C-alpha cells in the first residue's frame, strides 16, 4: 500500500512539471452556451488548474478510487495510461479520452476514475478562470 501511495505522489510531482495547453471558450451572454473556441497564446501569468487539496489529495483520490481490474491482475498487465481531459472554467472535467493506451481494461478504469473526479480549482489567467486541457498519467503496477 505504501509503495502504491509513493508511486502516486511521484506521479503527481511529474504532473506539476507537465505543461498544458490553453483553450478559451467564448460564451453567449444570454444563454451562457459556448459559441466558439478561441486559441490564444499561453501567457506566462497563468495559474495552472489544481485538484482541490493539492497533489496529495489527488494521490489519495486516485489511491482510493482506482481498482485494478481482475483480468489485468490475473494476466500481469501493467503500464501507464495517459488521459487527456478538459477542465472547464467552473472546474468540472469534460471530454476525457485516452491518449496513451495500455489495455482496454486499464484504459476503462482510468477513464471511470477521471470522469468521477470532484471539481478542480480551474486555471486562472488575467484574474479570470479559464478552461484548459490537462493530461494525467495513471500508473498501474502490480506488487508481489
């Protein structure tokens, strides 16, 4: 258990060093519906999105919620699934997809956990919350 938690913390350290791209969505002022996506250059005065409670809370969330699929355990399947998702300006997670696959079972488990994450603290630029794409590696490792 301690090894899994240590791996999760190291993974989160990696995450904080990983760059993310910025996409801003223009909203209709009456309906608040998205009307267009505007790509903007990343300004250096940007605050990255963060899991509420910080990296340790994200490690705890992943440790508590990721369940190693039995099929993968039985067949010794290990690896790192890399997910990409959009963190909205409200901090919700949308458009989760696998950008680096390991196996259908591990990919599915990583996606389920990501889709069920609580709201994040959104990215902030120029004193406004913005939506951004974010990548999260989810490491599956068996310990005997």
